[in-house]
C-alpha cells in the first residue's frame, strides 16, 4: 500500500500555518457572494463555502464532519462569521439532496467535472502509459494526479488511485514478461535455470555474473577478461530487448538485488525476464570494464614511464651539468681573440673527452630531453602487451565519425600480434605512409618511423613504438568518444542516444518557449553577437575607472582580493552559538532527522514486495550510520547491541539503490530550504562544484593512482548551494576531468533549490561546458586563474576598443555556430528528455576531440559565452568576491564530509562499483542531515540570544555557517533510541527567525545578479 505522503495527493494539515490559512482558507468577496446565491440558509451558506474552499484545496469533495474544526473556523472567520454549524447540521447537509445540488453548482463555478466510470477507464490507459516509463507507484500516481488536474476532473480517493496504478504497473510488467519469455527457446530456459543451481560448486552461476574487476594485476585482468568472454557467449544467445531506459534500469536493479534462491522463487516469466535483462546488462557493463582496464593500463604505463624519466634525469644531472660546462668552455674558446687556427686549437685543448664520446653523451641526453618518456614505455609494455591485445579483441572498437583511420590501425595491430620482428615494412601492415599516419604526433613519429638503409625517403615501422602509439591514441579516443565500444553502456556510440529529427521538431516549440532561446541559428547568432558587443563596449568604457584591473604587456592583471577580517562581535556570536548547542551523538542526530522528515518511507524492497521489517526506522538509521560514516557492517555489529553483520548489510542490499538515496537527499534539501537561517547565507540561485579525493585500495576498477592527489583513490564530485547544502554527488575516477560533470546537476537535482549560476575552480573553464550551460538554463561562472593561458574573442574582425583592445587575440566563428545550431539544440533537447547526460557530451567534445564536425561549433559557442563572462569578471570585483566565497564553501564542505566519513580512516574498502557510488550518496545524506539538525539548533540559540538582549544584525548572520561538529560525538557504543522526542525539530522548523530578530525576511530582498 502506497503511503499518501509519498505522493502529491493533497490532504489537510490539521494545524495549518498562517500562510496556508491566507492562501487556502480565506474566502474572497466573490466566493462569498456566490455561495449566498446558491444556498438560502445561514448553515447552508457556510456549508457550501466550506465545500468550495476545501475543493479548491483538495480537488475533491469530502464529508465536512471529517474536517478539523480549526480549518472550518478559519474559513468562516474570513467572511466575518464567528461560528460554524453543529456536527449534526453538517451531517444532514451532506446527506441531503440540497447539498448534492450545491456540489453540482460548485463544480460549475470551479470549472471541474465529476469523476465517474468513464474517467476510470481513461485513467487506466493513462496509468499504463506512465507505467511503461515509471516503476514506483507514487510516481505513477503523481502522473495520474497531473492528468486529472489538467483535464479538470474531481480527484477520486487515494485508495482508488493506488489500485489503478498498481494494476497498471502489473499489467505492463506482465506484458514485458510474456514478451521476453515468448522469445526464449527451451534450451535457453534450461541455461538460465542452470545458472541458479550450484552444481556441486561453492557458488551459483548467477552469483558469478556479479563478479567485479579487482586489482588490475596481470593474473586478475586475464581472469576477468575470460569472465567477459563467457558473458559474451551467454549474452549472444539472449534475445535483444527494446525497453525504455528507466524501465530497463529498474529491472536491472531488481535483478541485482536478488540472489539465486530468491530468483528461483519468482514466477517463470518474471524469472526469465530478469535473468535476460541482467545478463545483457552485465555484459554491457563488462565491456565498459574492458574499456576502463585498457585506459587504466595505458595510464599506468605512461605514469610509470614519466616517473622513470624524472628519475633518469635526476641521475644524469651531473652529466648534463658537465656537458653544459663543456659547451661553455668551447664557446669561450671560440670567441677569444686570435686567428681561426688559434681558436680551433683552443677548442681542441678544452675538450675533456674525445669528440665522438661527447657526441654520444649529447645524443643520449637529447633522447630523454624535455618530457620524452617514450623510451621508458618499452620494457613494461612487453608485460602488458597480451592484456592490451585481449582488451582490444573484446572491445571491438568502432569509429564514431566518418574518419575510419583508427579502425584501419586496429587491423594493422592485429597483423603485428604474431610478429616478433623489431622493424616492419608499411606494406606488411597494410599502411600507406602518405596518409594513414597523419594522426601520429611529432614526438611519436620520430620513434615509430625509422629511416631504412635504402634511402632518406624510405622508412620502416618500429613495431613496438607503433603499437604503443596506436594504443595511446585509442586510449584518448575512447575517453573522448571518437571511438566507441558497441554494446557497452558508458562507452557506446553516444549518437544513438540523441533524439531523431521527428522528436526534435515535436519538442523544439516547447523547448524554445521555456528556454527563451531563438529557434533558428541566424536569430541566435544575432542575439549572442549583440550581447558580446554590449558587454565588451561597457567594459571598455568603464575600464579607466576600474582601480582593481590593469593591462601590462597585453595581459590583464587583477588586484588580489582583500580578505575582510571577522568583526569581534561576529566571533563572539559564533563562539556563543557553538557553546550553547546541545551535546549529542551522530546517531541521535540521524534518529531525530529521519523521524522528523519521515524518510524511512522511501526504504522499500527493491523486489516490489511488502517488507517484513518491524523496526524499519531503527534499521534505516543504522544503515545511514553504517555506510554514510564508513563504519561498515562488521564494525557496526560490534558497536550496536543486538545486531548481526548480516542484519547490518541486509537493508542496503535489498532496500536501497541510488534512487532511494536521491529521494532522501531531496527530502532533506527541501526541509532545509524551508528554514530561515540559510536564507541569510544565499538565495539558492548559485552553487559551486568541487572534487574530494577519497582513498581506496588498489583492488578496484575505480581506484587509480593520480599524481595531483597522490596515492590510489577516486573522486567524490559535489555541487554545493550558496546556502551550504549539498545538491549533487557523484563518484568518478581520478583520471576523469571534473569539469565534465558540473552540468549533470542541472538534470539530476530535482530538489526545490535550483541554482542558475554554477561556480567552480579552473576545471569549470571548459569551452563546451560554457556553450552548453545556457541551453540547460544555467550560467557557468568559475574562478578564473592563469589569464595568460586564456583567450578573449572579438565579436567581429574589425571591432576595436579604446582601452582593452590588447586583450583580444581571436575572433568568433559565427558562421560555424549558425550552421550547427540545430545540432546544438538536438543535444539540449536530448538532455532535457533524459536521453543523454551533459557529462557524456562534454566528454565527447573535450579539447582532445577533433573528429566531429560539431566540435568546432561547440568550441566557438563556448568561446563567445566565456569571453562575455571573462569581461564581466574583469569589470566587477564584487562578482569575483562572490565567486571566491562560493568556491570556499565547496572546499569547506569537503572537509565537513571528511569529518562525517570518519571510520576506517576514510578509506573506501568497497570493491563493487555501484556500491562505491552508493557510499558517496550515503555520506551525502548524512552530511545534509547533520547540517539540517545544526541549523535547527542554531535558530533556537539565536532566538534565545535575542531574548537575552543580544543585538544580532543580518551581517552577523551572513558570516555564520552550518558546518559545526564540536557538539557531536561520533565514537563509542551507540544506543539507537527511536523513541527520542522530536519536539525541538518541530518547534525549530516553525521559527520565523527574521521576525524574531526584527529583520526584513531575506526572501523579500532582491536576489543577487
């Protein structure tokens, strides 16, 4: 049975707030006049008015005797009546024919139609259509509510909607089950059933399907690639399915949550469907794993070679200094006075060794000069070569563009596979040296192409360097999407995820209307060009008055922002708040917030059956503590009484997926957004992104050594609102570019806080991200560093400026943007429809991608938007301060979540990839819950201080923050008391802080630009 508060089904709050009374239970003069015309008696008029206002609030008629008296009194008081009819009078009215006639008149007045059997039939069709995409009953019910309101029908009872939604979901699922089972032969059914048996083995074939890649040693990688081959053979016999993406993901999560014994208990059609979907999903996942292994092995080779190069250069520093000294002596001998013969004799006399030996030393030094680590690749490559070749066979890479040269190079690699010669002819590899190696970079070319003895124009190919060059290029093109893995998920052809022309034309009208962007490239270019001209000319005019910016040698120099010291009054207030916050434990915080917000309602069995956990609230709190604080099931069982390790892990495995945690995160964010204090910290219109490195063991595919962060680990990427609350979290590898994920929050964050301005550090300066952001309703505003490495573009070639002209060195390619504007709109519409993520597009069009014709258009578009932003950044010191403050909040949040993820020294010991992502989300939930609890306490303390006579100004509140930990105990044996009172949270949520402190409410003030 679905719970009413999981949906948007309207219901009565027995204790309505002042705002609710004003908005819903206050009758207008026209409404009072209407009911006085409809009814003759005083009681009848009041009863009709009650029904009118309640219908406007609930969308349906209910018995008046079930309505709290407080609500009836407020409605009556709004028309100057200080009494309400008796219960008997209300019952008689509702049962009378007069009352029923009045309801008909009220429907006509409201413009709604009654709910009847015909509506039920129509609603069933709507529910089945919704169930093709949605799987949770609350989501289907919400679709039904939207349709009923849109078509102006009375709402039926909640139970009726729940039955319709449940029946529709079952009908749709049964249709899928029968379709899949009908495509299976008896042999395939036997194959699936055999996966669920042990066959005298310690595990079943079904559990073996869930095998994850571990530490990428040669032995492990070989075994895992064998596992991929077995999956490929199994998947090849399974029927291809055509399922909507959300439904496919739902069935995958459901299948993953079941072990072999549980799957055996399902009815045959459902069992076979889940097995087929999961097998195909696991195969797609292992193809991506093969791609990840390939990329990681190549990165490891490069990192190892780079480290060896540095070590080699340090070891030969003395030789380099000796050669430089020798060169100095030669030059001094050359410039001395005397004849040529004398100088030559002087040069010969100063040579410390024979010329041939010095030339040899110079040649050796030049071979490793600069960043030439390529010679150090050869030795470790010999060990990794078979694995890389196996990965290549499994991935079956294909080109994502019309440029097929890398497919040709893969064929050449296969010819190299059985060869042991060092030098090979181009003809033997099927390579045309005049055109097939244009992709080869100069530093590779001098190693790959070896001049043959036949002449200066004849070359042979160094086999090992050629293989390494191709593997390196493939590594780059896999990450950029220039080549794809057919059948994969992450690395499949991204073009398949884009909408077709028909869908684009259907969606474009609504998209253009909502976004405010022009429908044609010509109009868009005219609009953007005009904006560039306006901003650049304004900055040029005001530049002489800008005391914090100057141009030196054609480069902009910005004055360093001065940090404003905290006033003593603010420091005293901050210390006093910390001292007065009630001591508590982290478990008690989780109990109180979970209980107050009722987030346990989101924890339901992934299998869709009713749960059997009696103490669900307690188990939810323990699960949040277990995974959100990195305690782990084993240690949790040690520090909590009457709890086994299996019980500690059960809820996470059977009740929780990423969607569950996202719904909890949204609940906490929305509750936090209702509090007054965060409004002093920000408007919710801006947010900042930053990454936090988490330490991991080497034995996972997500773990990677990174020179910047040091050690093995992964990156938690977070988007934090200007009110300090975290809106988005994601786990990525150390080798991933953080800037690719900053726009994902625009689509995945469904909370009440929807920022328009996204800040970040230098990772957010990506051209394509700048160009794509406005199409998603956002504006990128990163912190700008290294101005000398960035370019400003002129709106037109002939445009000149009086004061800032030296800053511009390039011109926007407007024709390119106009030509591919429809393609850019296709990306935006595909993102809006959930077909593809922004990070997929940003990864595809990163700076290394050069093979797609739209790449240059996206770069040009981003250049225009980034130039506008950089000019604003130069012009406005206050903007720079705001951006710096926003990024500082992200950095402070990173320290806060580290504090919350305290157990096991913050080491992520989980090896399964989707469980690693869940850990990041669990930690996100816990951090947000602590923030919510802290702000509640801070509001209570602030009101107490004001009552004691403290003078608390808005400026003082703006300097505070919710990342407080001194009063929270994380350690010791924990008693999970779910009976703890939550009156403090209830009272805190109702505090009107601005009114209590005598301030204007922050929401009434103008939002910052």
